[in-house]
């Protein structure tokens, strides 16, 4: 077994710093694992083998020269495929961007690169981050490393699966309605959705602009805190970015919750919640209580309004955000068309998948004249009320605790047939986005099928440190586990080099998927 | 025609603001430039790019709003106007619908019946689109995004105008105000000021407004006047024939002097406006607003009064000079260099205006530097050249901004005051024109003028006229 891959990002960073592990060695180990696991897991859209090795060499030189001293220098990472990376394919897992190579890099990714990250590639996702299973990707379905017959969750399913299967040491995801927390929960990893405005959205291809936030996904809370500390920055290029002086998140990695007030919304434990998930959540609460936290149940109102409000707002914004994908400037253009209007129509009809089309239509409808007040404005008012309900709760509690999802990962193909049911699965995560709050998922056990269960911790705006402290204290009570596939692959793995791959050393699933379609 | 009709007109005026950079990114707003060279991910709508508001745009919009007596929405927002067109890279335009920055203002215009207030409904900020170039040879269209994201304000008037004259007066007024504020150069031909005309007719005395049409593609004051006249006639004819005016957008063709329908209200698009989530609301503090107010430059009315007082210019001069901010700037800069305001005014009002008229240009097109005009005035004052020569030199300054001293030296136009040379020339002239000498001696003063003129001619206009007069008289009365 290759114990290197079992390390957390911070552990590996420490070994690289002390010269026990080389940066190229670490990158090769991750690439070997990708070669071994990808055929089964399908976590990446694009793997930049040659680029990763180039970066690794450059980073090693900087570390040797004393220019890079941070805890993540040299650690291989993955980036969700909705963040722009200069010169590297960025598709949002959509056919409409099948050939899009950005001319610039997203601010959050730049921050990682400045800290010495080695970017391995771009991870699969639900098309344009719309979905909860990573099945709506145009470039293949990502599998849950804990059970390949189950989904990894979504939309950051590729990032979570890649972390879980040891195909990278940490990854960036984005969370509009739970897209970091829910797949983290399904894949047994830790993920943080920070307070809206903490991480720059510049270069993140927008889904619901007022809700989107980039966040870290990793093996444990310490890694997430370190990555979040690295990517958080005030960015003048993002008008919604907020200058913060309290981004030293690793300072909250303290095993002490004495006196911490934790509230569990009764609404989060009611109908629809799987019994095994409920038991695991309550058990986790007990652990924190035993460590000195004051835990009680309370009524958080308006929970049932979060989902309709979310789907109105996110779809409205998406319908406008996605209008730039029109076949004119970049991306997919239909082969045959007559005139401009028909070119738009055919390119978009052929380029977008069904879930994206559904949300564009929903969003266009709620913004159309005569319906704007009844839907969009009402949803905005609901959003404000939900924020108020949380404000009230945070007068009493430091942290709100609950499940991340009503169940563990569903089987492949179970969700898409019934979108409404899929939407309802977002019930515990969505209100956090509507209120702009920070939220985190920490693994807290497995169900009888062996699928991971995630504990969600929600903090007040700018109070990431509270949830990081609670999460850190909780995870001291249990050991991180990686799925069998990750461990098995490591036994056999050895980086074979980019043999048989394309000349530029970049592998992607585009051609593969296109072949299947034809 | 038995019925009497009244024309009701409201204007939507787009003004390109004179910021150095675009409204939501750092790209240059400079006119021209090779296609797509003033672009970046933001103004080409690349995925993941985000807009950041240029503060100067807000300040210009505030300045125009304050100068047009508007109320200010100190909390205003940007909205997205969604429509598909390739000149609009995001397929939405960032504009203001729900909370525009300025509202409910007015400007006063002069009409035959005296002063009249034209109401301003609102002023909002928005971004310009790119430019489509249709290549008929290759049967394709190309897009240039250099103009995409150039800041605009749209000034929406109330339907308060009743004739083309009032419309022109209103536009002139807006143009002057905005030019004085330095917020735009307001050139209709270059598109930095564009007006859409909303026009309807109704019977005199009717309480309700008629159905209006909107006319686009009006790029000169003359075209606007012609379009208004044409549309007024068209609508009256329809009504006289018992037909209805259809609410539609029409495109004016100034060559054909007629308009044609572009789209009717029935196929009007639903723009699905909603607040842009990428931009935070613009909050204008009392302090900021006051700072803009304090920085407001002298506007035309104030300048007009000051020119009469400070420079002792007649109203007529002051009106012409202040009729263009650029002309007034040249005037003031020249006076600062050489004094003599009336003399400066004369050069500008008489010579400069004459040359502009000959070349069918506007005062905005003046390119010479005040230094050269001041130098010219100084040379006349010091008798280095006479007025005739000075006018020739001014033409060179006007056309090529030449340095008058260098030019006069190079061309040998300096005034000849040398007594010996003048005397020799005059003696020849007198000898050649005995009849005139005779006439003068018989009491015809005019004959002397002829002899002076002949002398000037012989000296190619460079002679000092005072000296010539003196010597001619001396020789004649000897």
C-alpha cells in the first residue's frame, strides 16, 4: 500500500517541506492513482499529466530556493471544471463548452498556484453545476468510490470522488445549493462552503451568481481550513468579494468545544430523513455534547420555503448567466443552421443537456413580464426572511448542526427520472446558500450499505471558525477512512507515464464521449 | 386638412461618457483602434468574468443629473436586460430599470413663445454594445468588441416637446450642459450622442396622447428635424384617412427622407429585467454627492454672465463664445496668455467662425492651440505684421496650428517699416500716378487712399500702414 496517498494534504505538505517526499514524486503517485482508478470512478474530465509534472518541477525548485514555504506547497490538487484555468480545457461538463480553453485563470485557482499547488486536472460535475448526482455531465457519470453502483452526489461529485479515491490530496468545489456539502457527505470527505464573498468568484463560471461560492474539499477539517485560508482573498475583480481580516482559519483547529452552544433544528430531523442518517447525526451531536458543548433542539422556521425560493432565484440567474453560450464566440456551434436565430436555437438545443434546459426555461419563465413579481420578487423576499430566521437562531447558538442530506448516496439512475424528488434532497443545504452562511460537512459514519453519512455544521456569517472548531473537535473522535477502491488501487499503482495518451500529455473525456454519441 | 393637430415628442438620448476606461473593466474607451484590441474577458463576455463598476461613470451621471435639476437615487441598482444579439457578448446588457440613478429633472429651453421647461423622466447608466460588420463579399458578419462596455447614460425626457425646433433646442441645451461638465464630447456624427425620437400626434385640445412611434438612426440635428417633420406628416395622413397609428419602432433613412417599420409592439421582446447579482447596489453617500456638487464646473449661464462682466464683452460675443465649451476654453486660454479679450473674441468670432463655416465644421473641430493665437495677436499689437498679413497667418494657424513667428519669418511676411525702402516705393507710386496726385491736390482726399493702396500692393501687403500713410501725405503736401 502506498502510504503517501493516504496522507492528508497538510501531512504531505509537511513531508515535502522536510524533503522526505519530492513534489514530482507526489505528483507521480497521484497520477498513478488516477491511471488506476479513473476507468472505474470517472472523477476527472481532464487530466493534465504533462502540465502537472511541469508544475511539480517548478514548485520543487521554488521550495528548494526557499520561495515557497506554505503548508500546501507541492501538494497535488484537483479543480472543479467550472473554474477557468488558462490554457487548460474548462467545460462545466457541458457539450456547449466542449472545446473551451480559457485565456485566464480563476482567482481562487491563482491563489492556490501562488501557494505552490500542483494542479492535476479538472474534475467532473453536473452540467453547469445543475444537479445533485454528477449524472448530468455530458462527459460521463462519476461513480461513488465507496460503491461504484451509487452516485457521488453533486454537483461537485468529481472533486469529492477524486479526494475520496486518493486521486488528489484536496480539491476545489463550488456550492450554490449544497454542491460541496452534499457530495462530500456521500463520498465520506470533508467540505466547506464559506460565507458568501469570502472566496473570489472571478473565473468561476456562474450558475446562480448570488449563491455561488468556491470552497475546499479534503480528507479532514485541518486540510479544509488550510485550503480555505489559501483561497480566501479580497478581490477587486469581484464586486461581491468582501474584505476580511479573520481568514486565519487554521487558528480554529482546536479540540475544545466547552460551552459552545449548538442547536439542532427539529425541522431537520423530521419526515423524509433516513433513520440511519438521523441516528448518526444524533450520535455526532452526543460526541460534541460529551466534549462540553451545550446541545439543544429548536425550531428553525421557513425550512419548507427554501427549496422553491432557491429554484426560482438560482434558475432565474442561470437563465441569464447561461445566455452567453450561444455558439457565436466560443464553444459548440451547431453544424447546420439557417441564419442567426436558427444558429442560436440549434447550438443551444444541441449543446445543453435536459436539466440545464429545464432550469433555463424555469428561470426565463419566472423573470418574464407579468410573473416577475409573483415569483422572482417573492423568492427574494423569502430569501430575506430565511436569513432573518437564521439571524434569530444565531442569537442563541454558535453552530447549527444537522444532516447534509436526507439519505446516503442513491443508486445510479435513481434520481434523474424524478427531478422534483432530487430537488427535495437539497432541503438541508439550500437555505445556507440563501442566507449566505458558511457550512461544512464532516463524515460521521456509514449506513448499513457501507455508504458514508455526513454531518453538517452551519455557522453565522463570517463565523467559519466556529464550525471549523466544532468539526475539528468532532473528527478527533474518529479515524478518517478511505474506500476500498482507493486502497486496492494503491497496491498496484505505479505511474506509467503518459503512454498512449495525446502528444500534449493532456487526457480528457471529450473525444471518448463524442465517440459514444456517434 | 380641417382638423388641427399637435405633435407630442419625447426623446431618449444616449450619451457616451468621456471616461478613460470602460464601465465594468479597465479597457480603453478610445475611439478607433484595430478591431478587438480594446478588449478583455469582461467586455467580451468570457465565462467566469465579472463586472466591476467604474466610479467615474457614477460621478458623470451624478454631474449631469445635478445640472439638469434631477432627484438622485442615492441607493440605485444595475439590472440585466436580456436579449440575444451578437454585438452583446453576454446576451444581456447591464443597464438600470428599477432604480435609475437620476429622476424627475428638467432643463429650460428658449422658444419663440419664451422660455419653456422640458421635463427629464430619468437618467440611467448602462453599457454600450460592440459593433457588427457585415462582410457582404464573404457573406459573413464580424464583431468588434472595442465599443462593448463603453459607458453610456440614457436621458429620457418627458413628452414635453411640440416641434422640431423645441427638440433641437433641447438637444443643444443637453449637449452644452454635458460638454461643460466634461462628461462627453457629444458628437452626433461619431455616435457619442444619439437620440431616439418618440412621436405622436393628437387633435389640438385632446386630453389623451396619441399612439406613438419610436424613430432610430438619427445622426444629425438636421436628420432629426427632417425625421420629425416626416413622421408628423405620416401620422396625420394616417389619421386623416381614418387609419390607426401602430405603436412600432421605425428606422429613419435620411437619404430617402422616409422611415420604415423595424418592429411593432406585438413582436416586442420581453427583456426579463432583473437586478444584476454580480454588482452590488450603488450607495451614494451625502458626502459623495456633496463632493460632486462642489466640483461642478461653471455652466453656460454662469459663464455668459461672467464674460460680460469680467471681460466686458457684449452679450452677442459672449453668447457665441459660450455656445461651445471648446470655443470658450480656447478663448479663456488665449486671454490668459495675451490679455485683450475683445481682440481675442474678434479673431474667434469673425475669422475662426468664417473658416469653420467655409469648411462646414463645428467649433468642436477647432484644433489650433491658444498659444499660437495669442502669439499672433501679440505680433499685431507690436506692429510686427499688419492685419492683412495677420489674417493670412491665422488661416495657417487654423488649418495647421503653425507657430506664427516661425511662419512669418520663414515666409518673409514681417512688416516693412524701413523709411528708405518705403520712401523709394512711394516715390515710384507717385511718379506712376500723376492723375491721383493731381486729384489730391485738388482736394480729393480719397485719392490718397488709392496711392496708399498701390503702395501696399507694391510692398505685397507687408508695409506698415501707419508709416505709409504718413510718408504719402508728406510727399503729396511737399
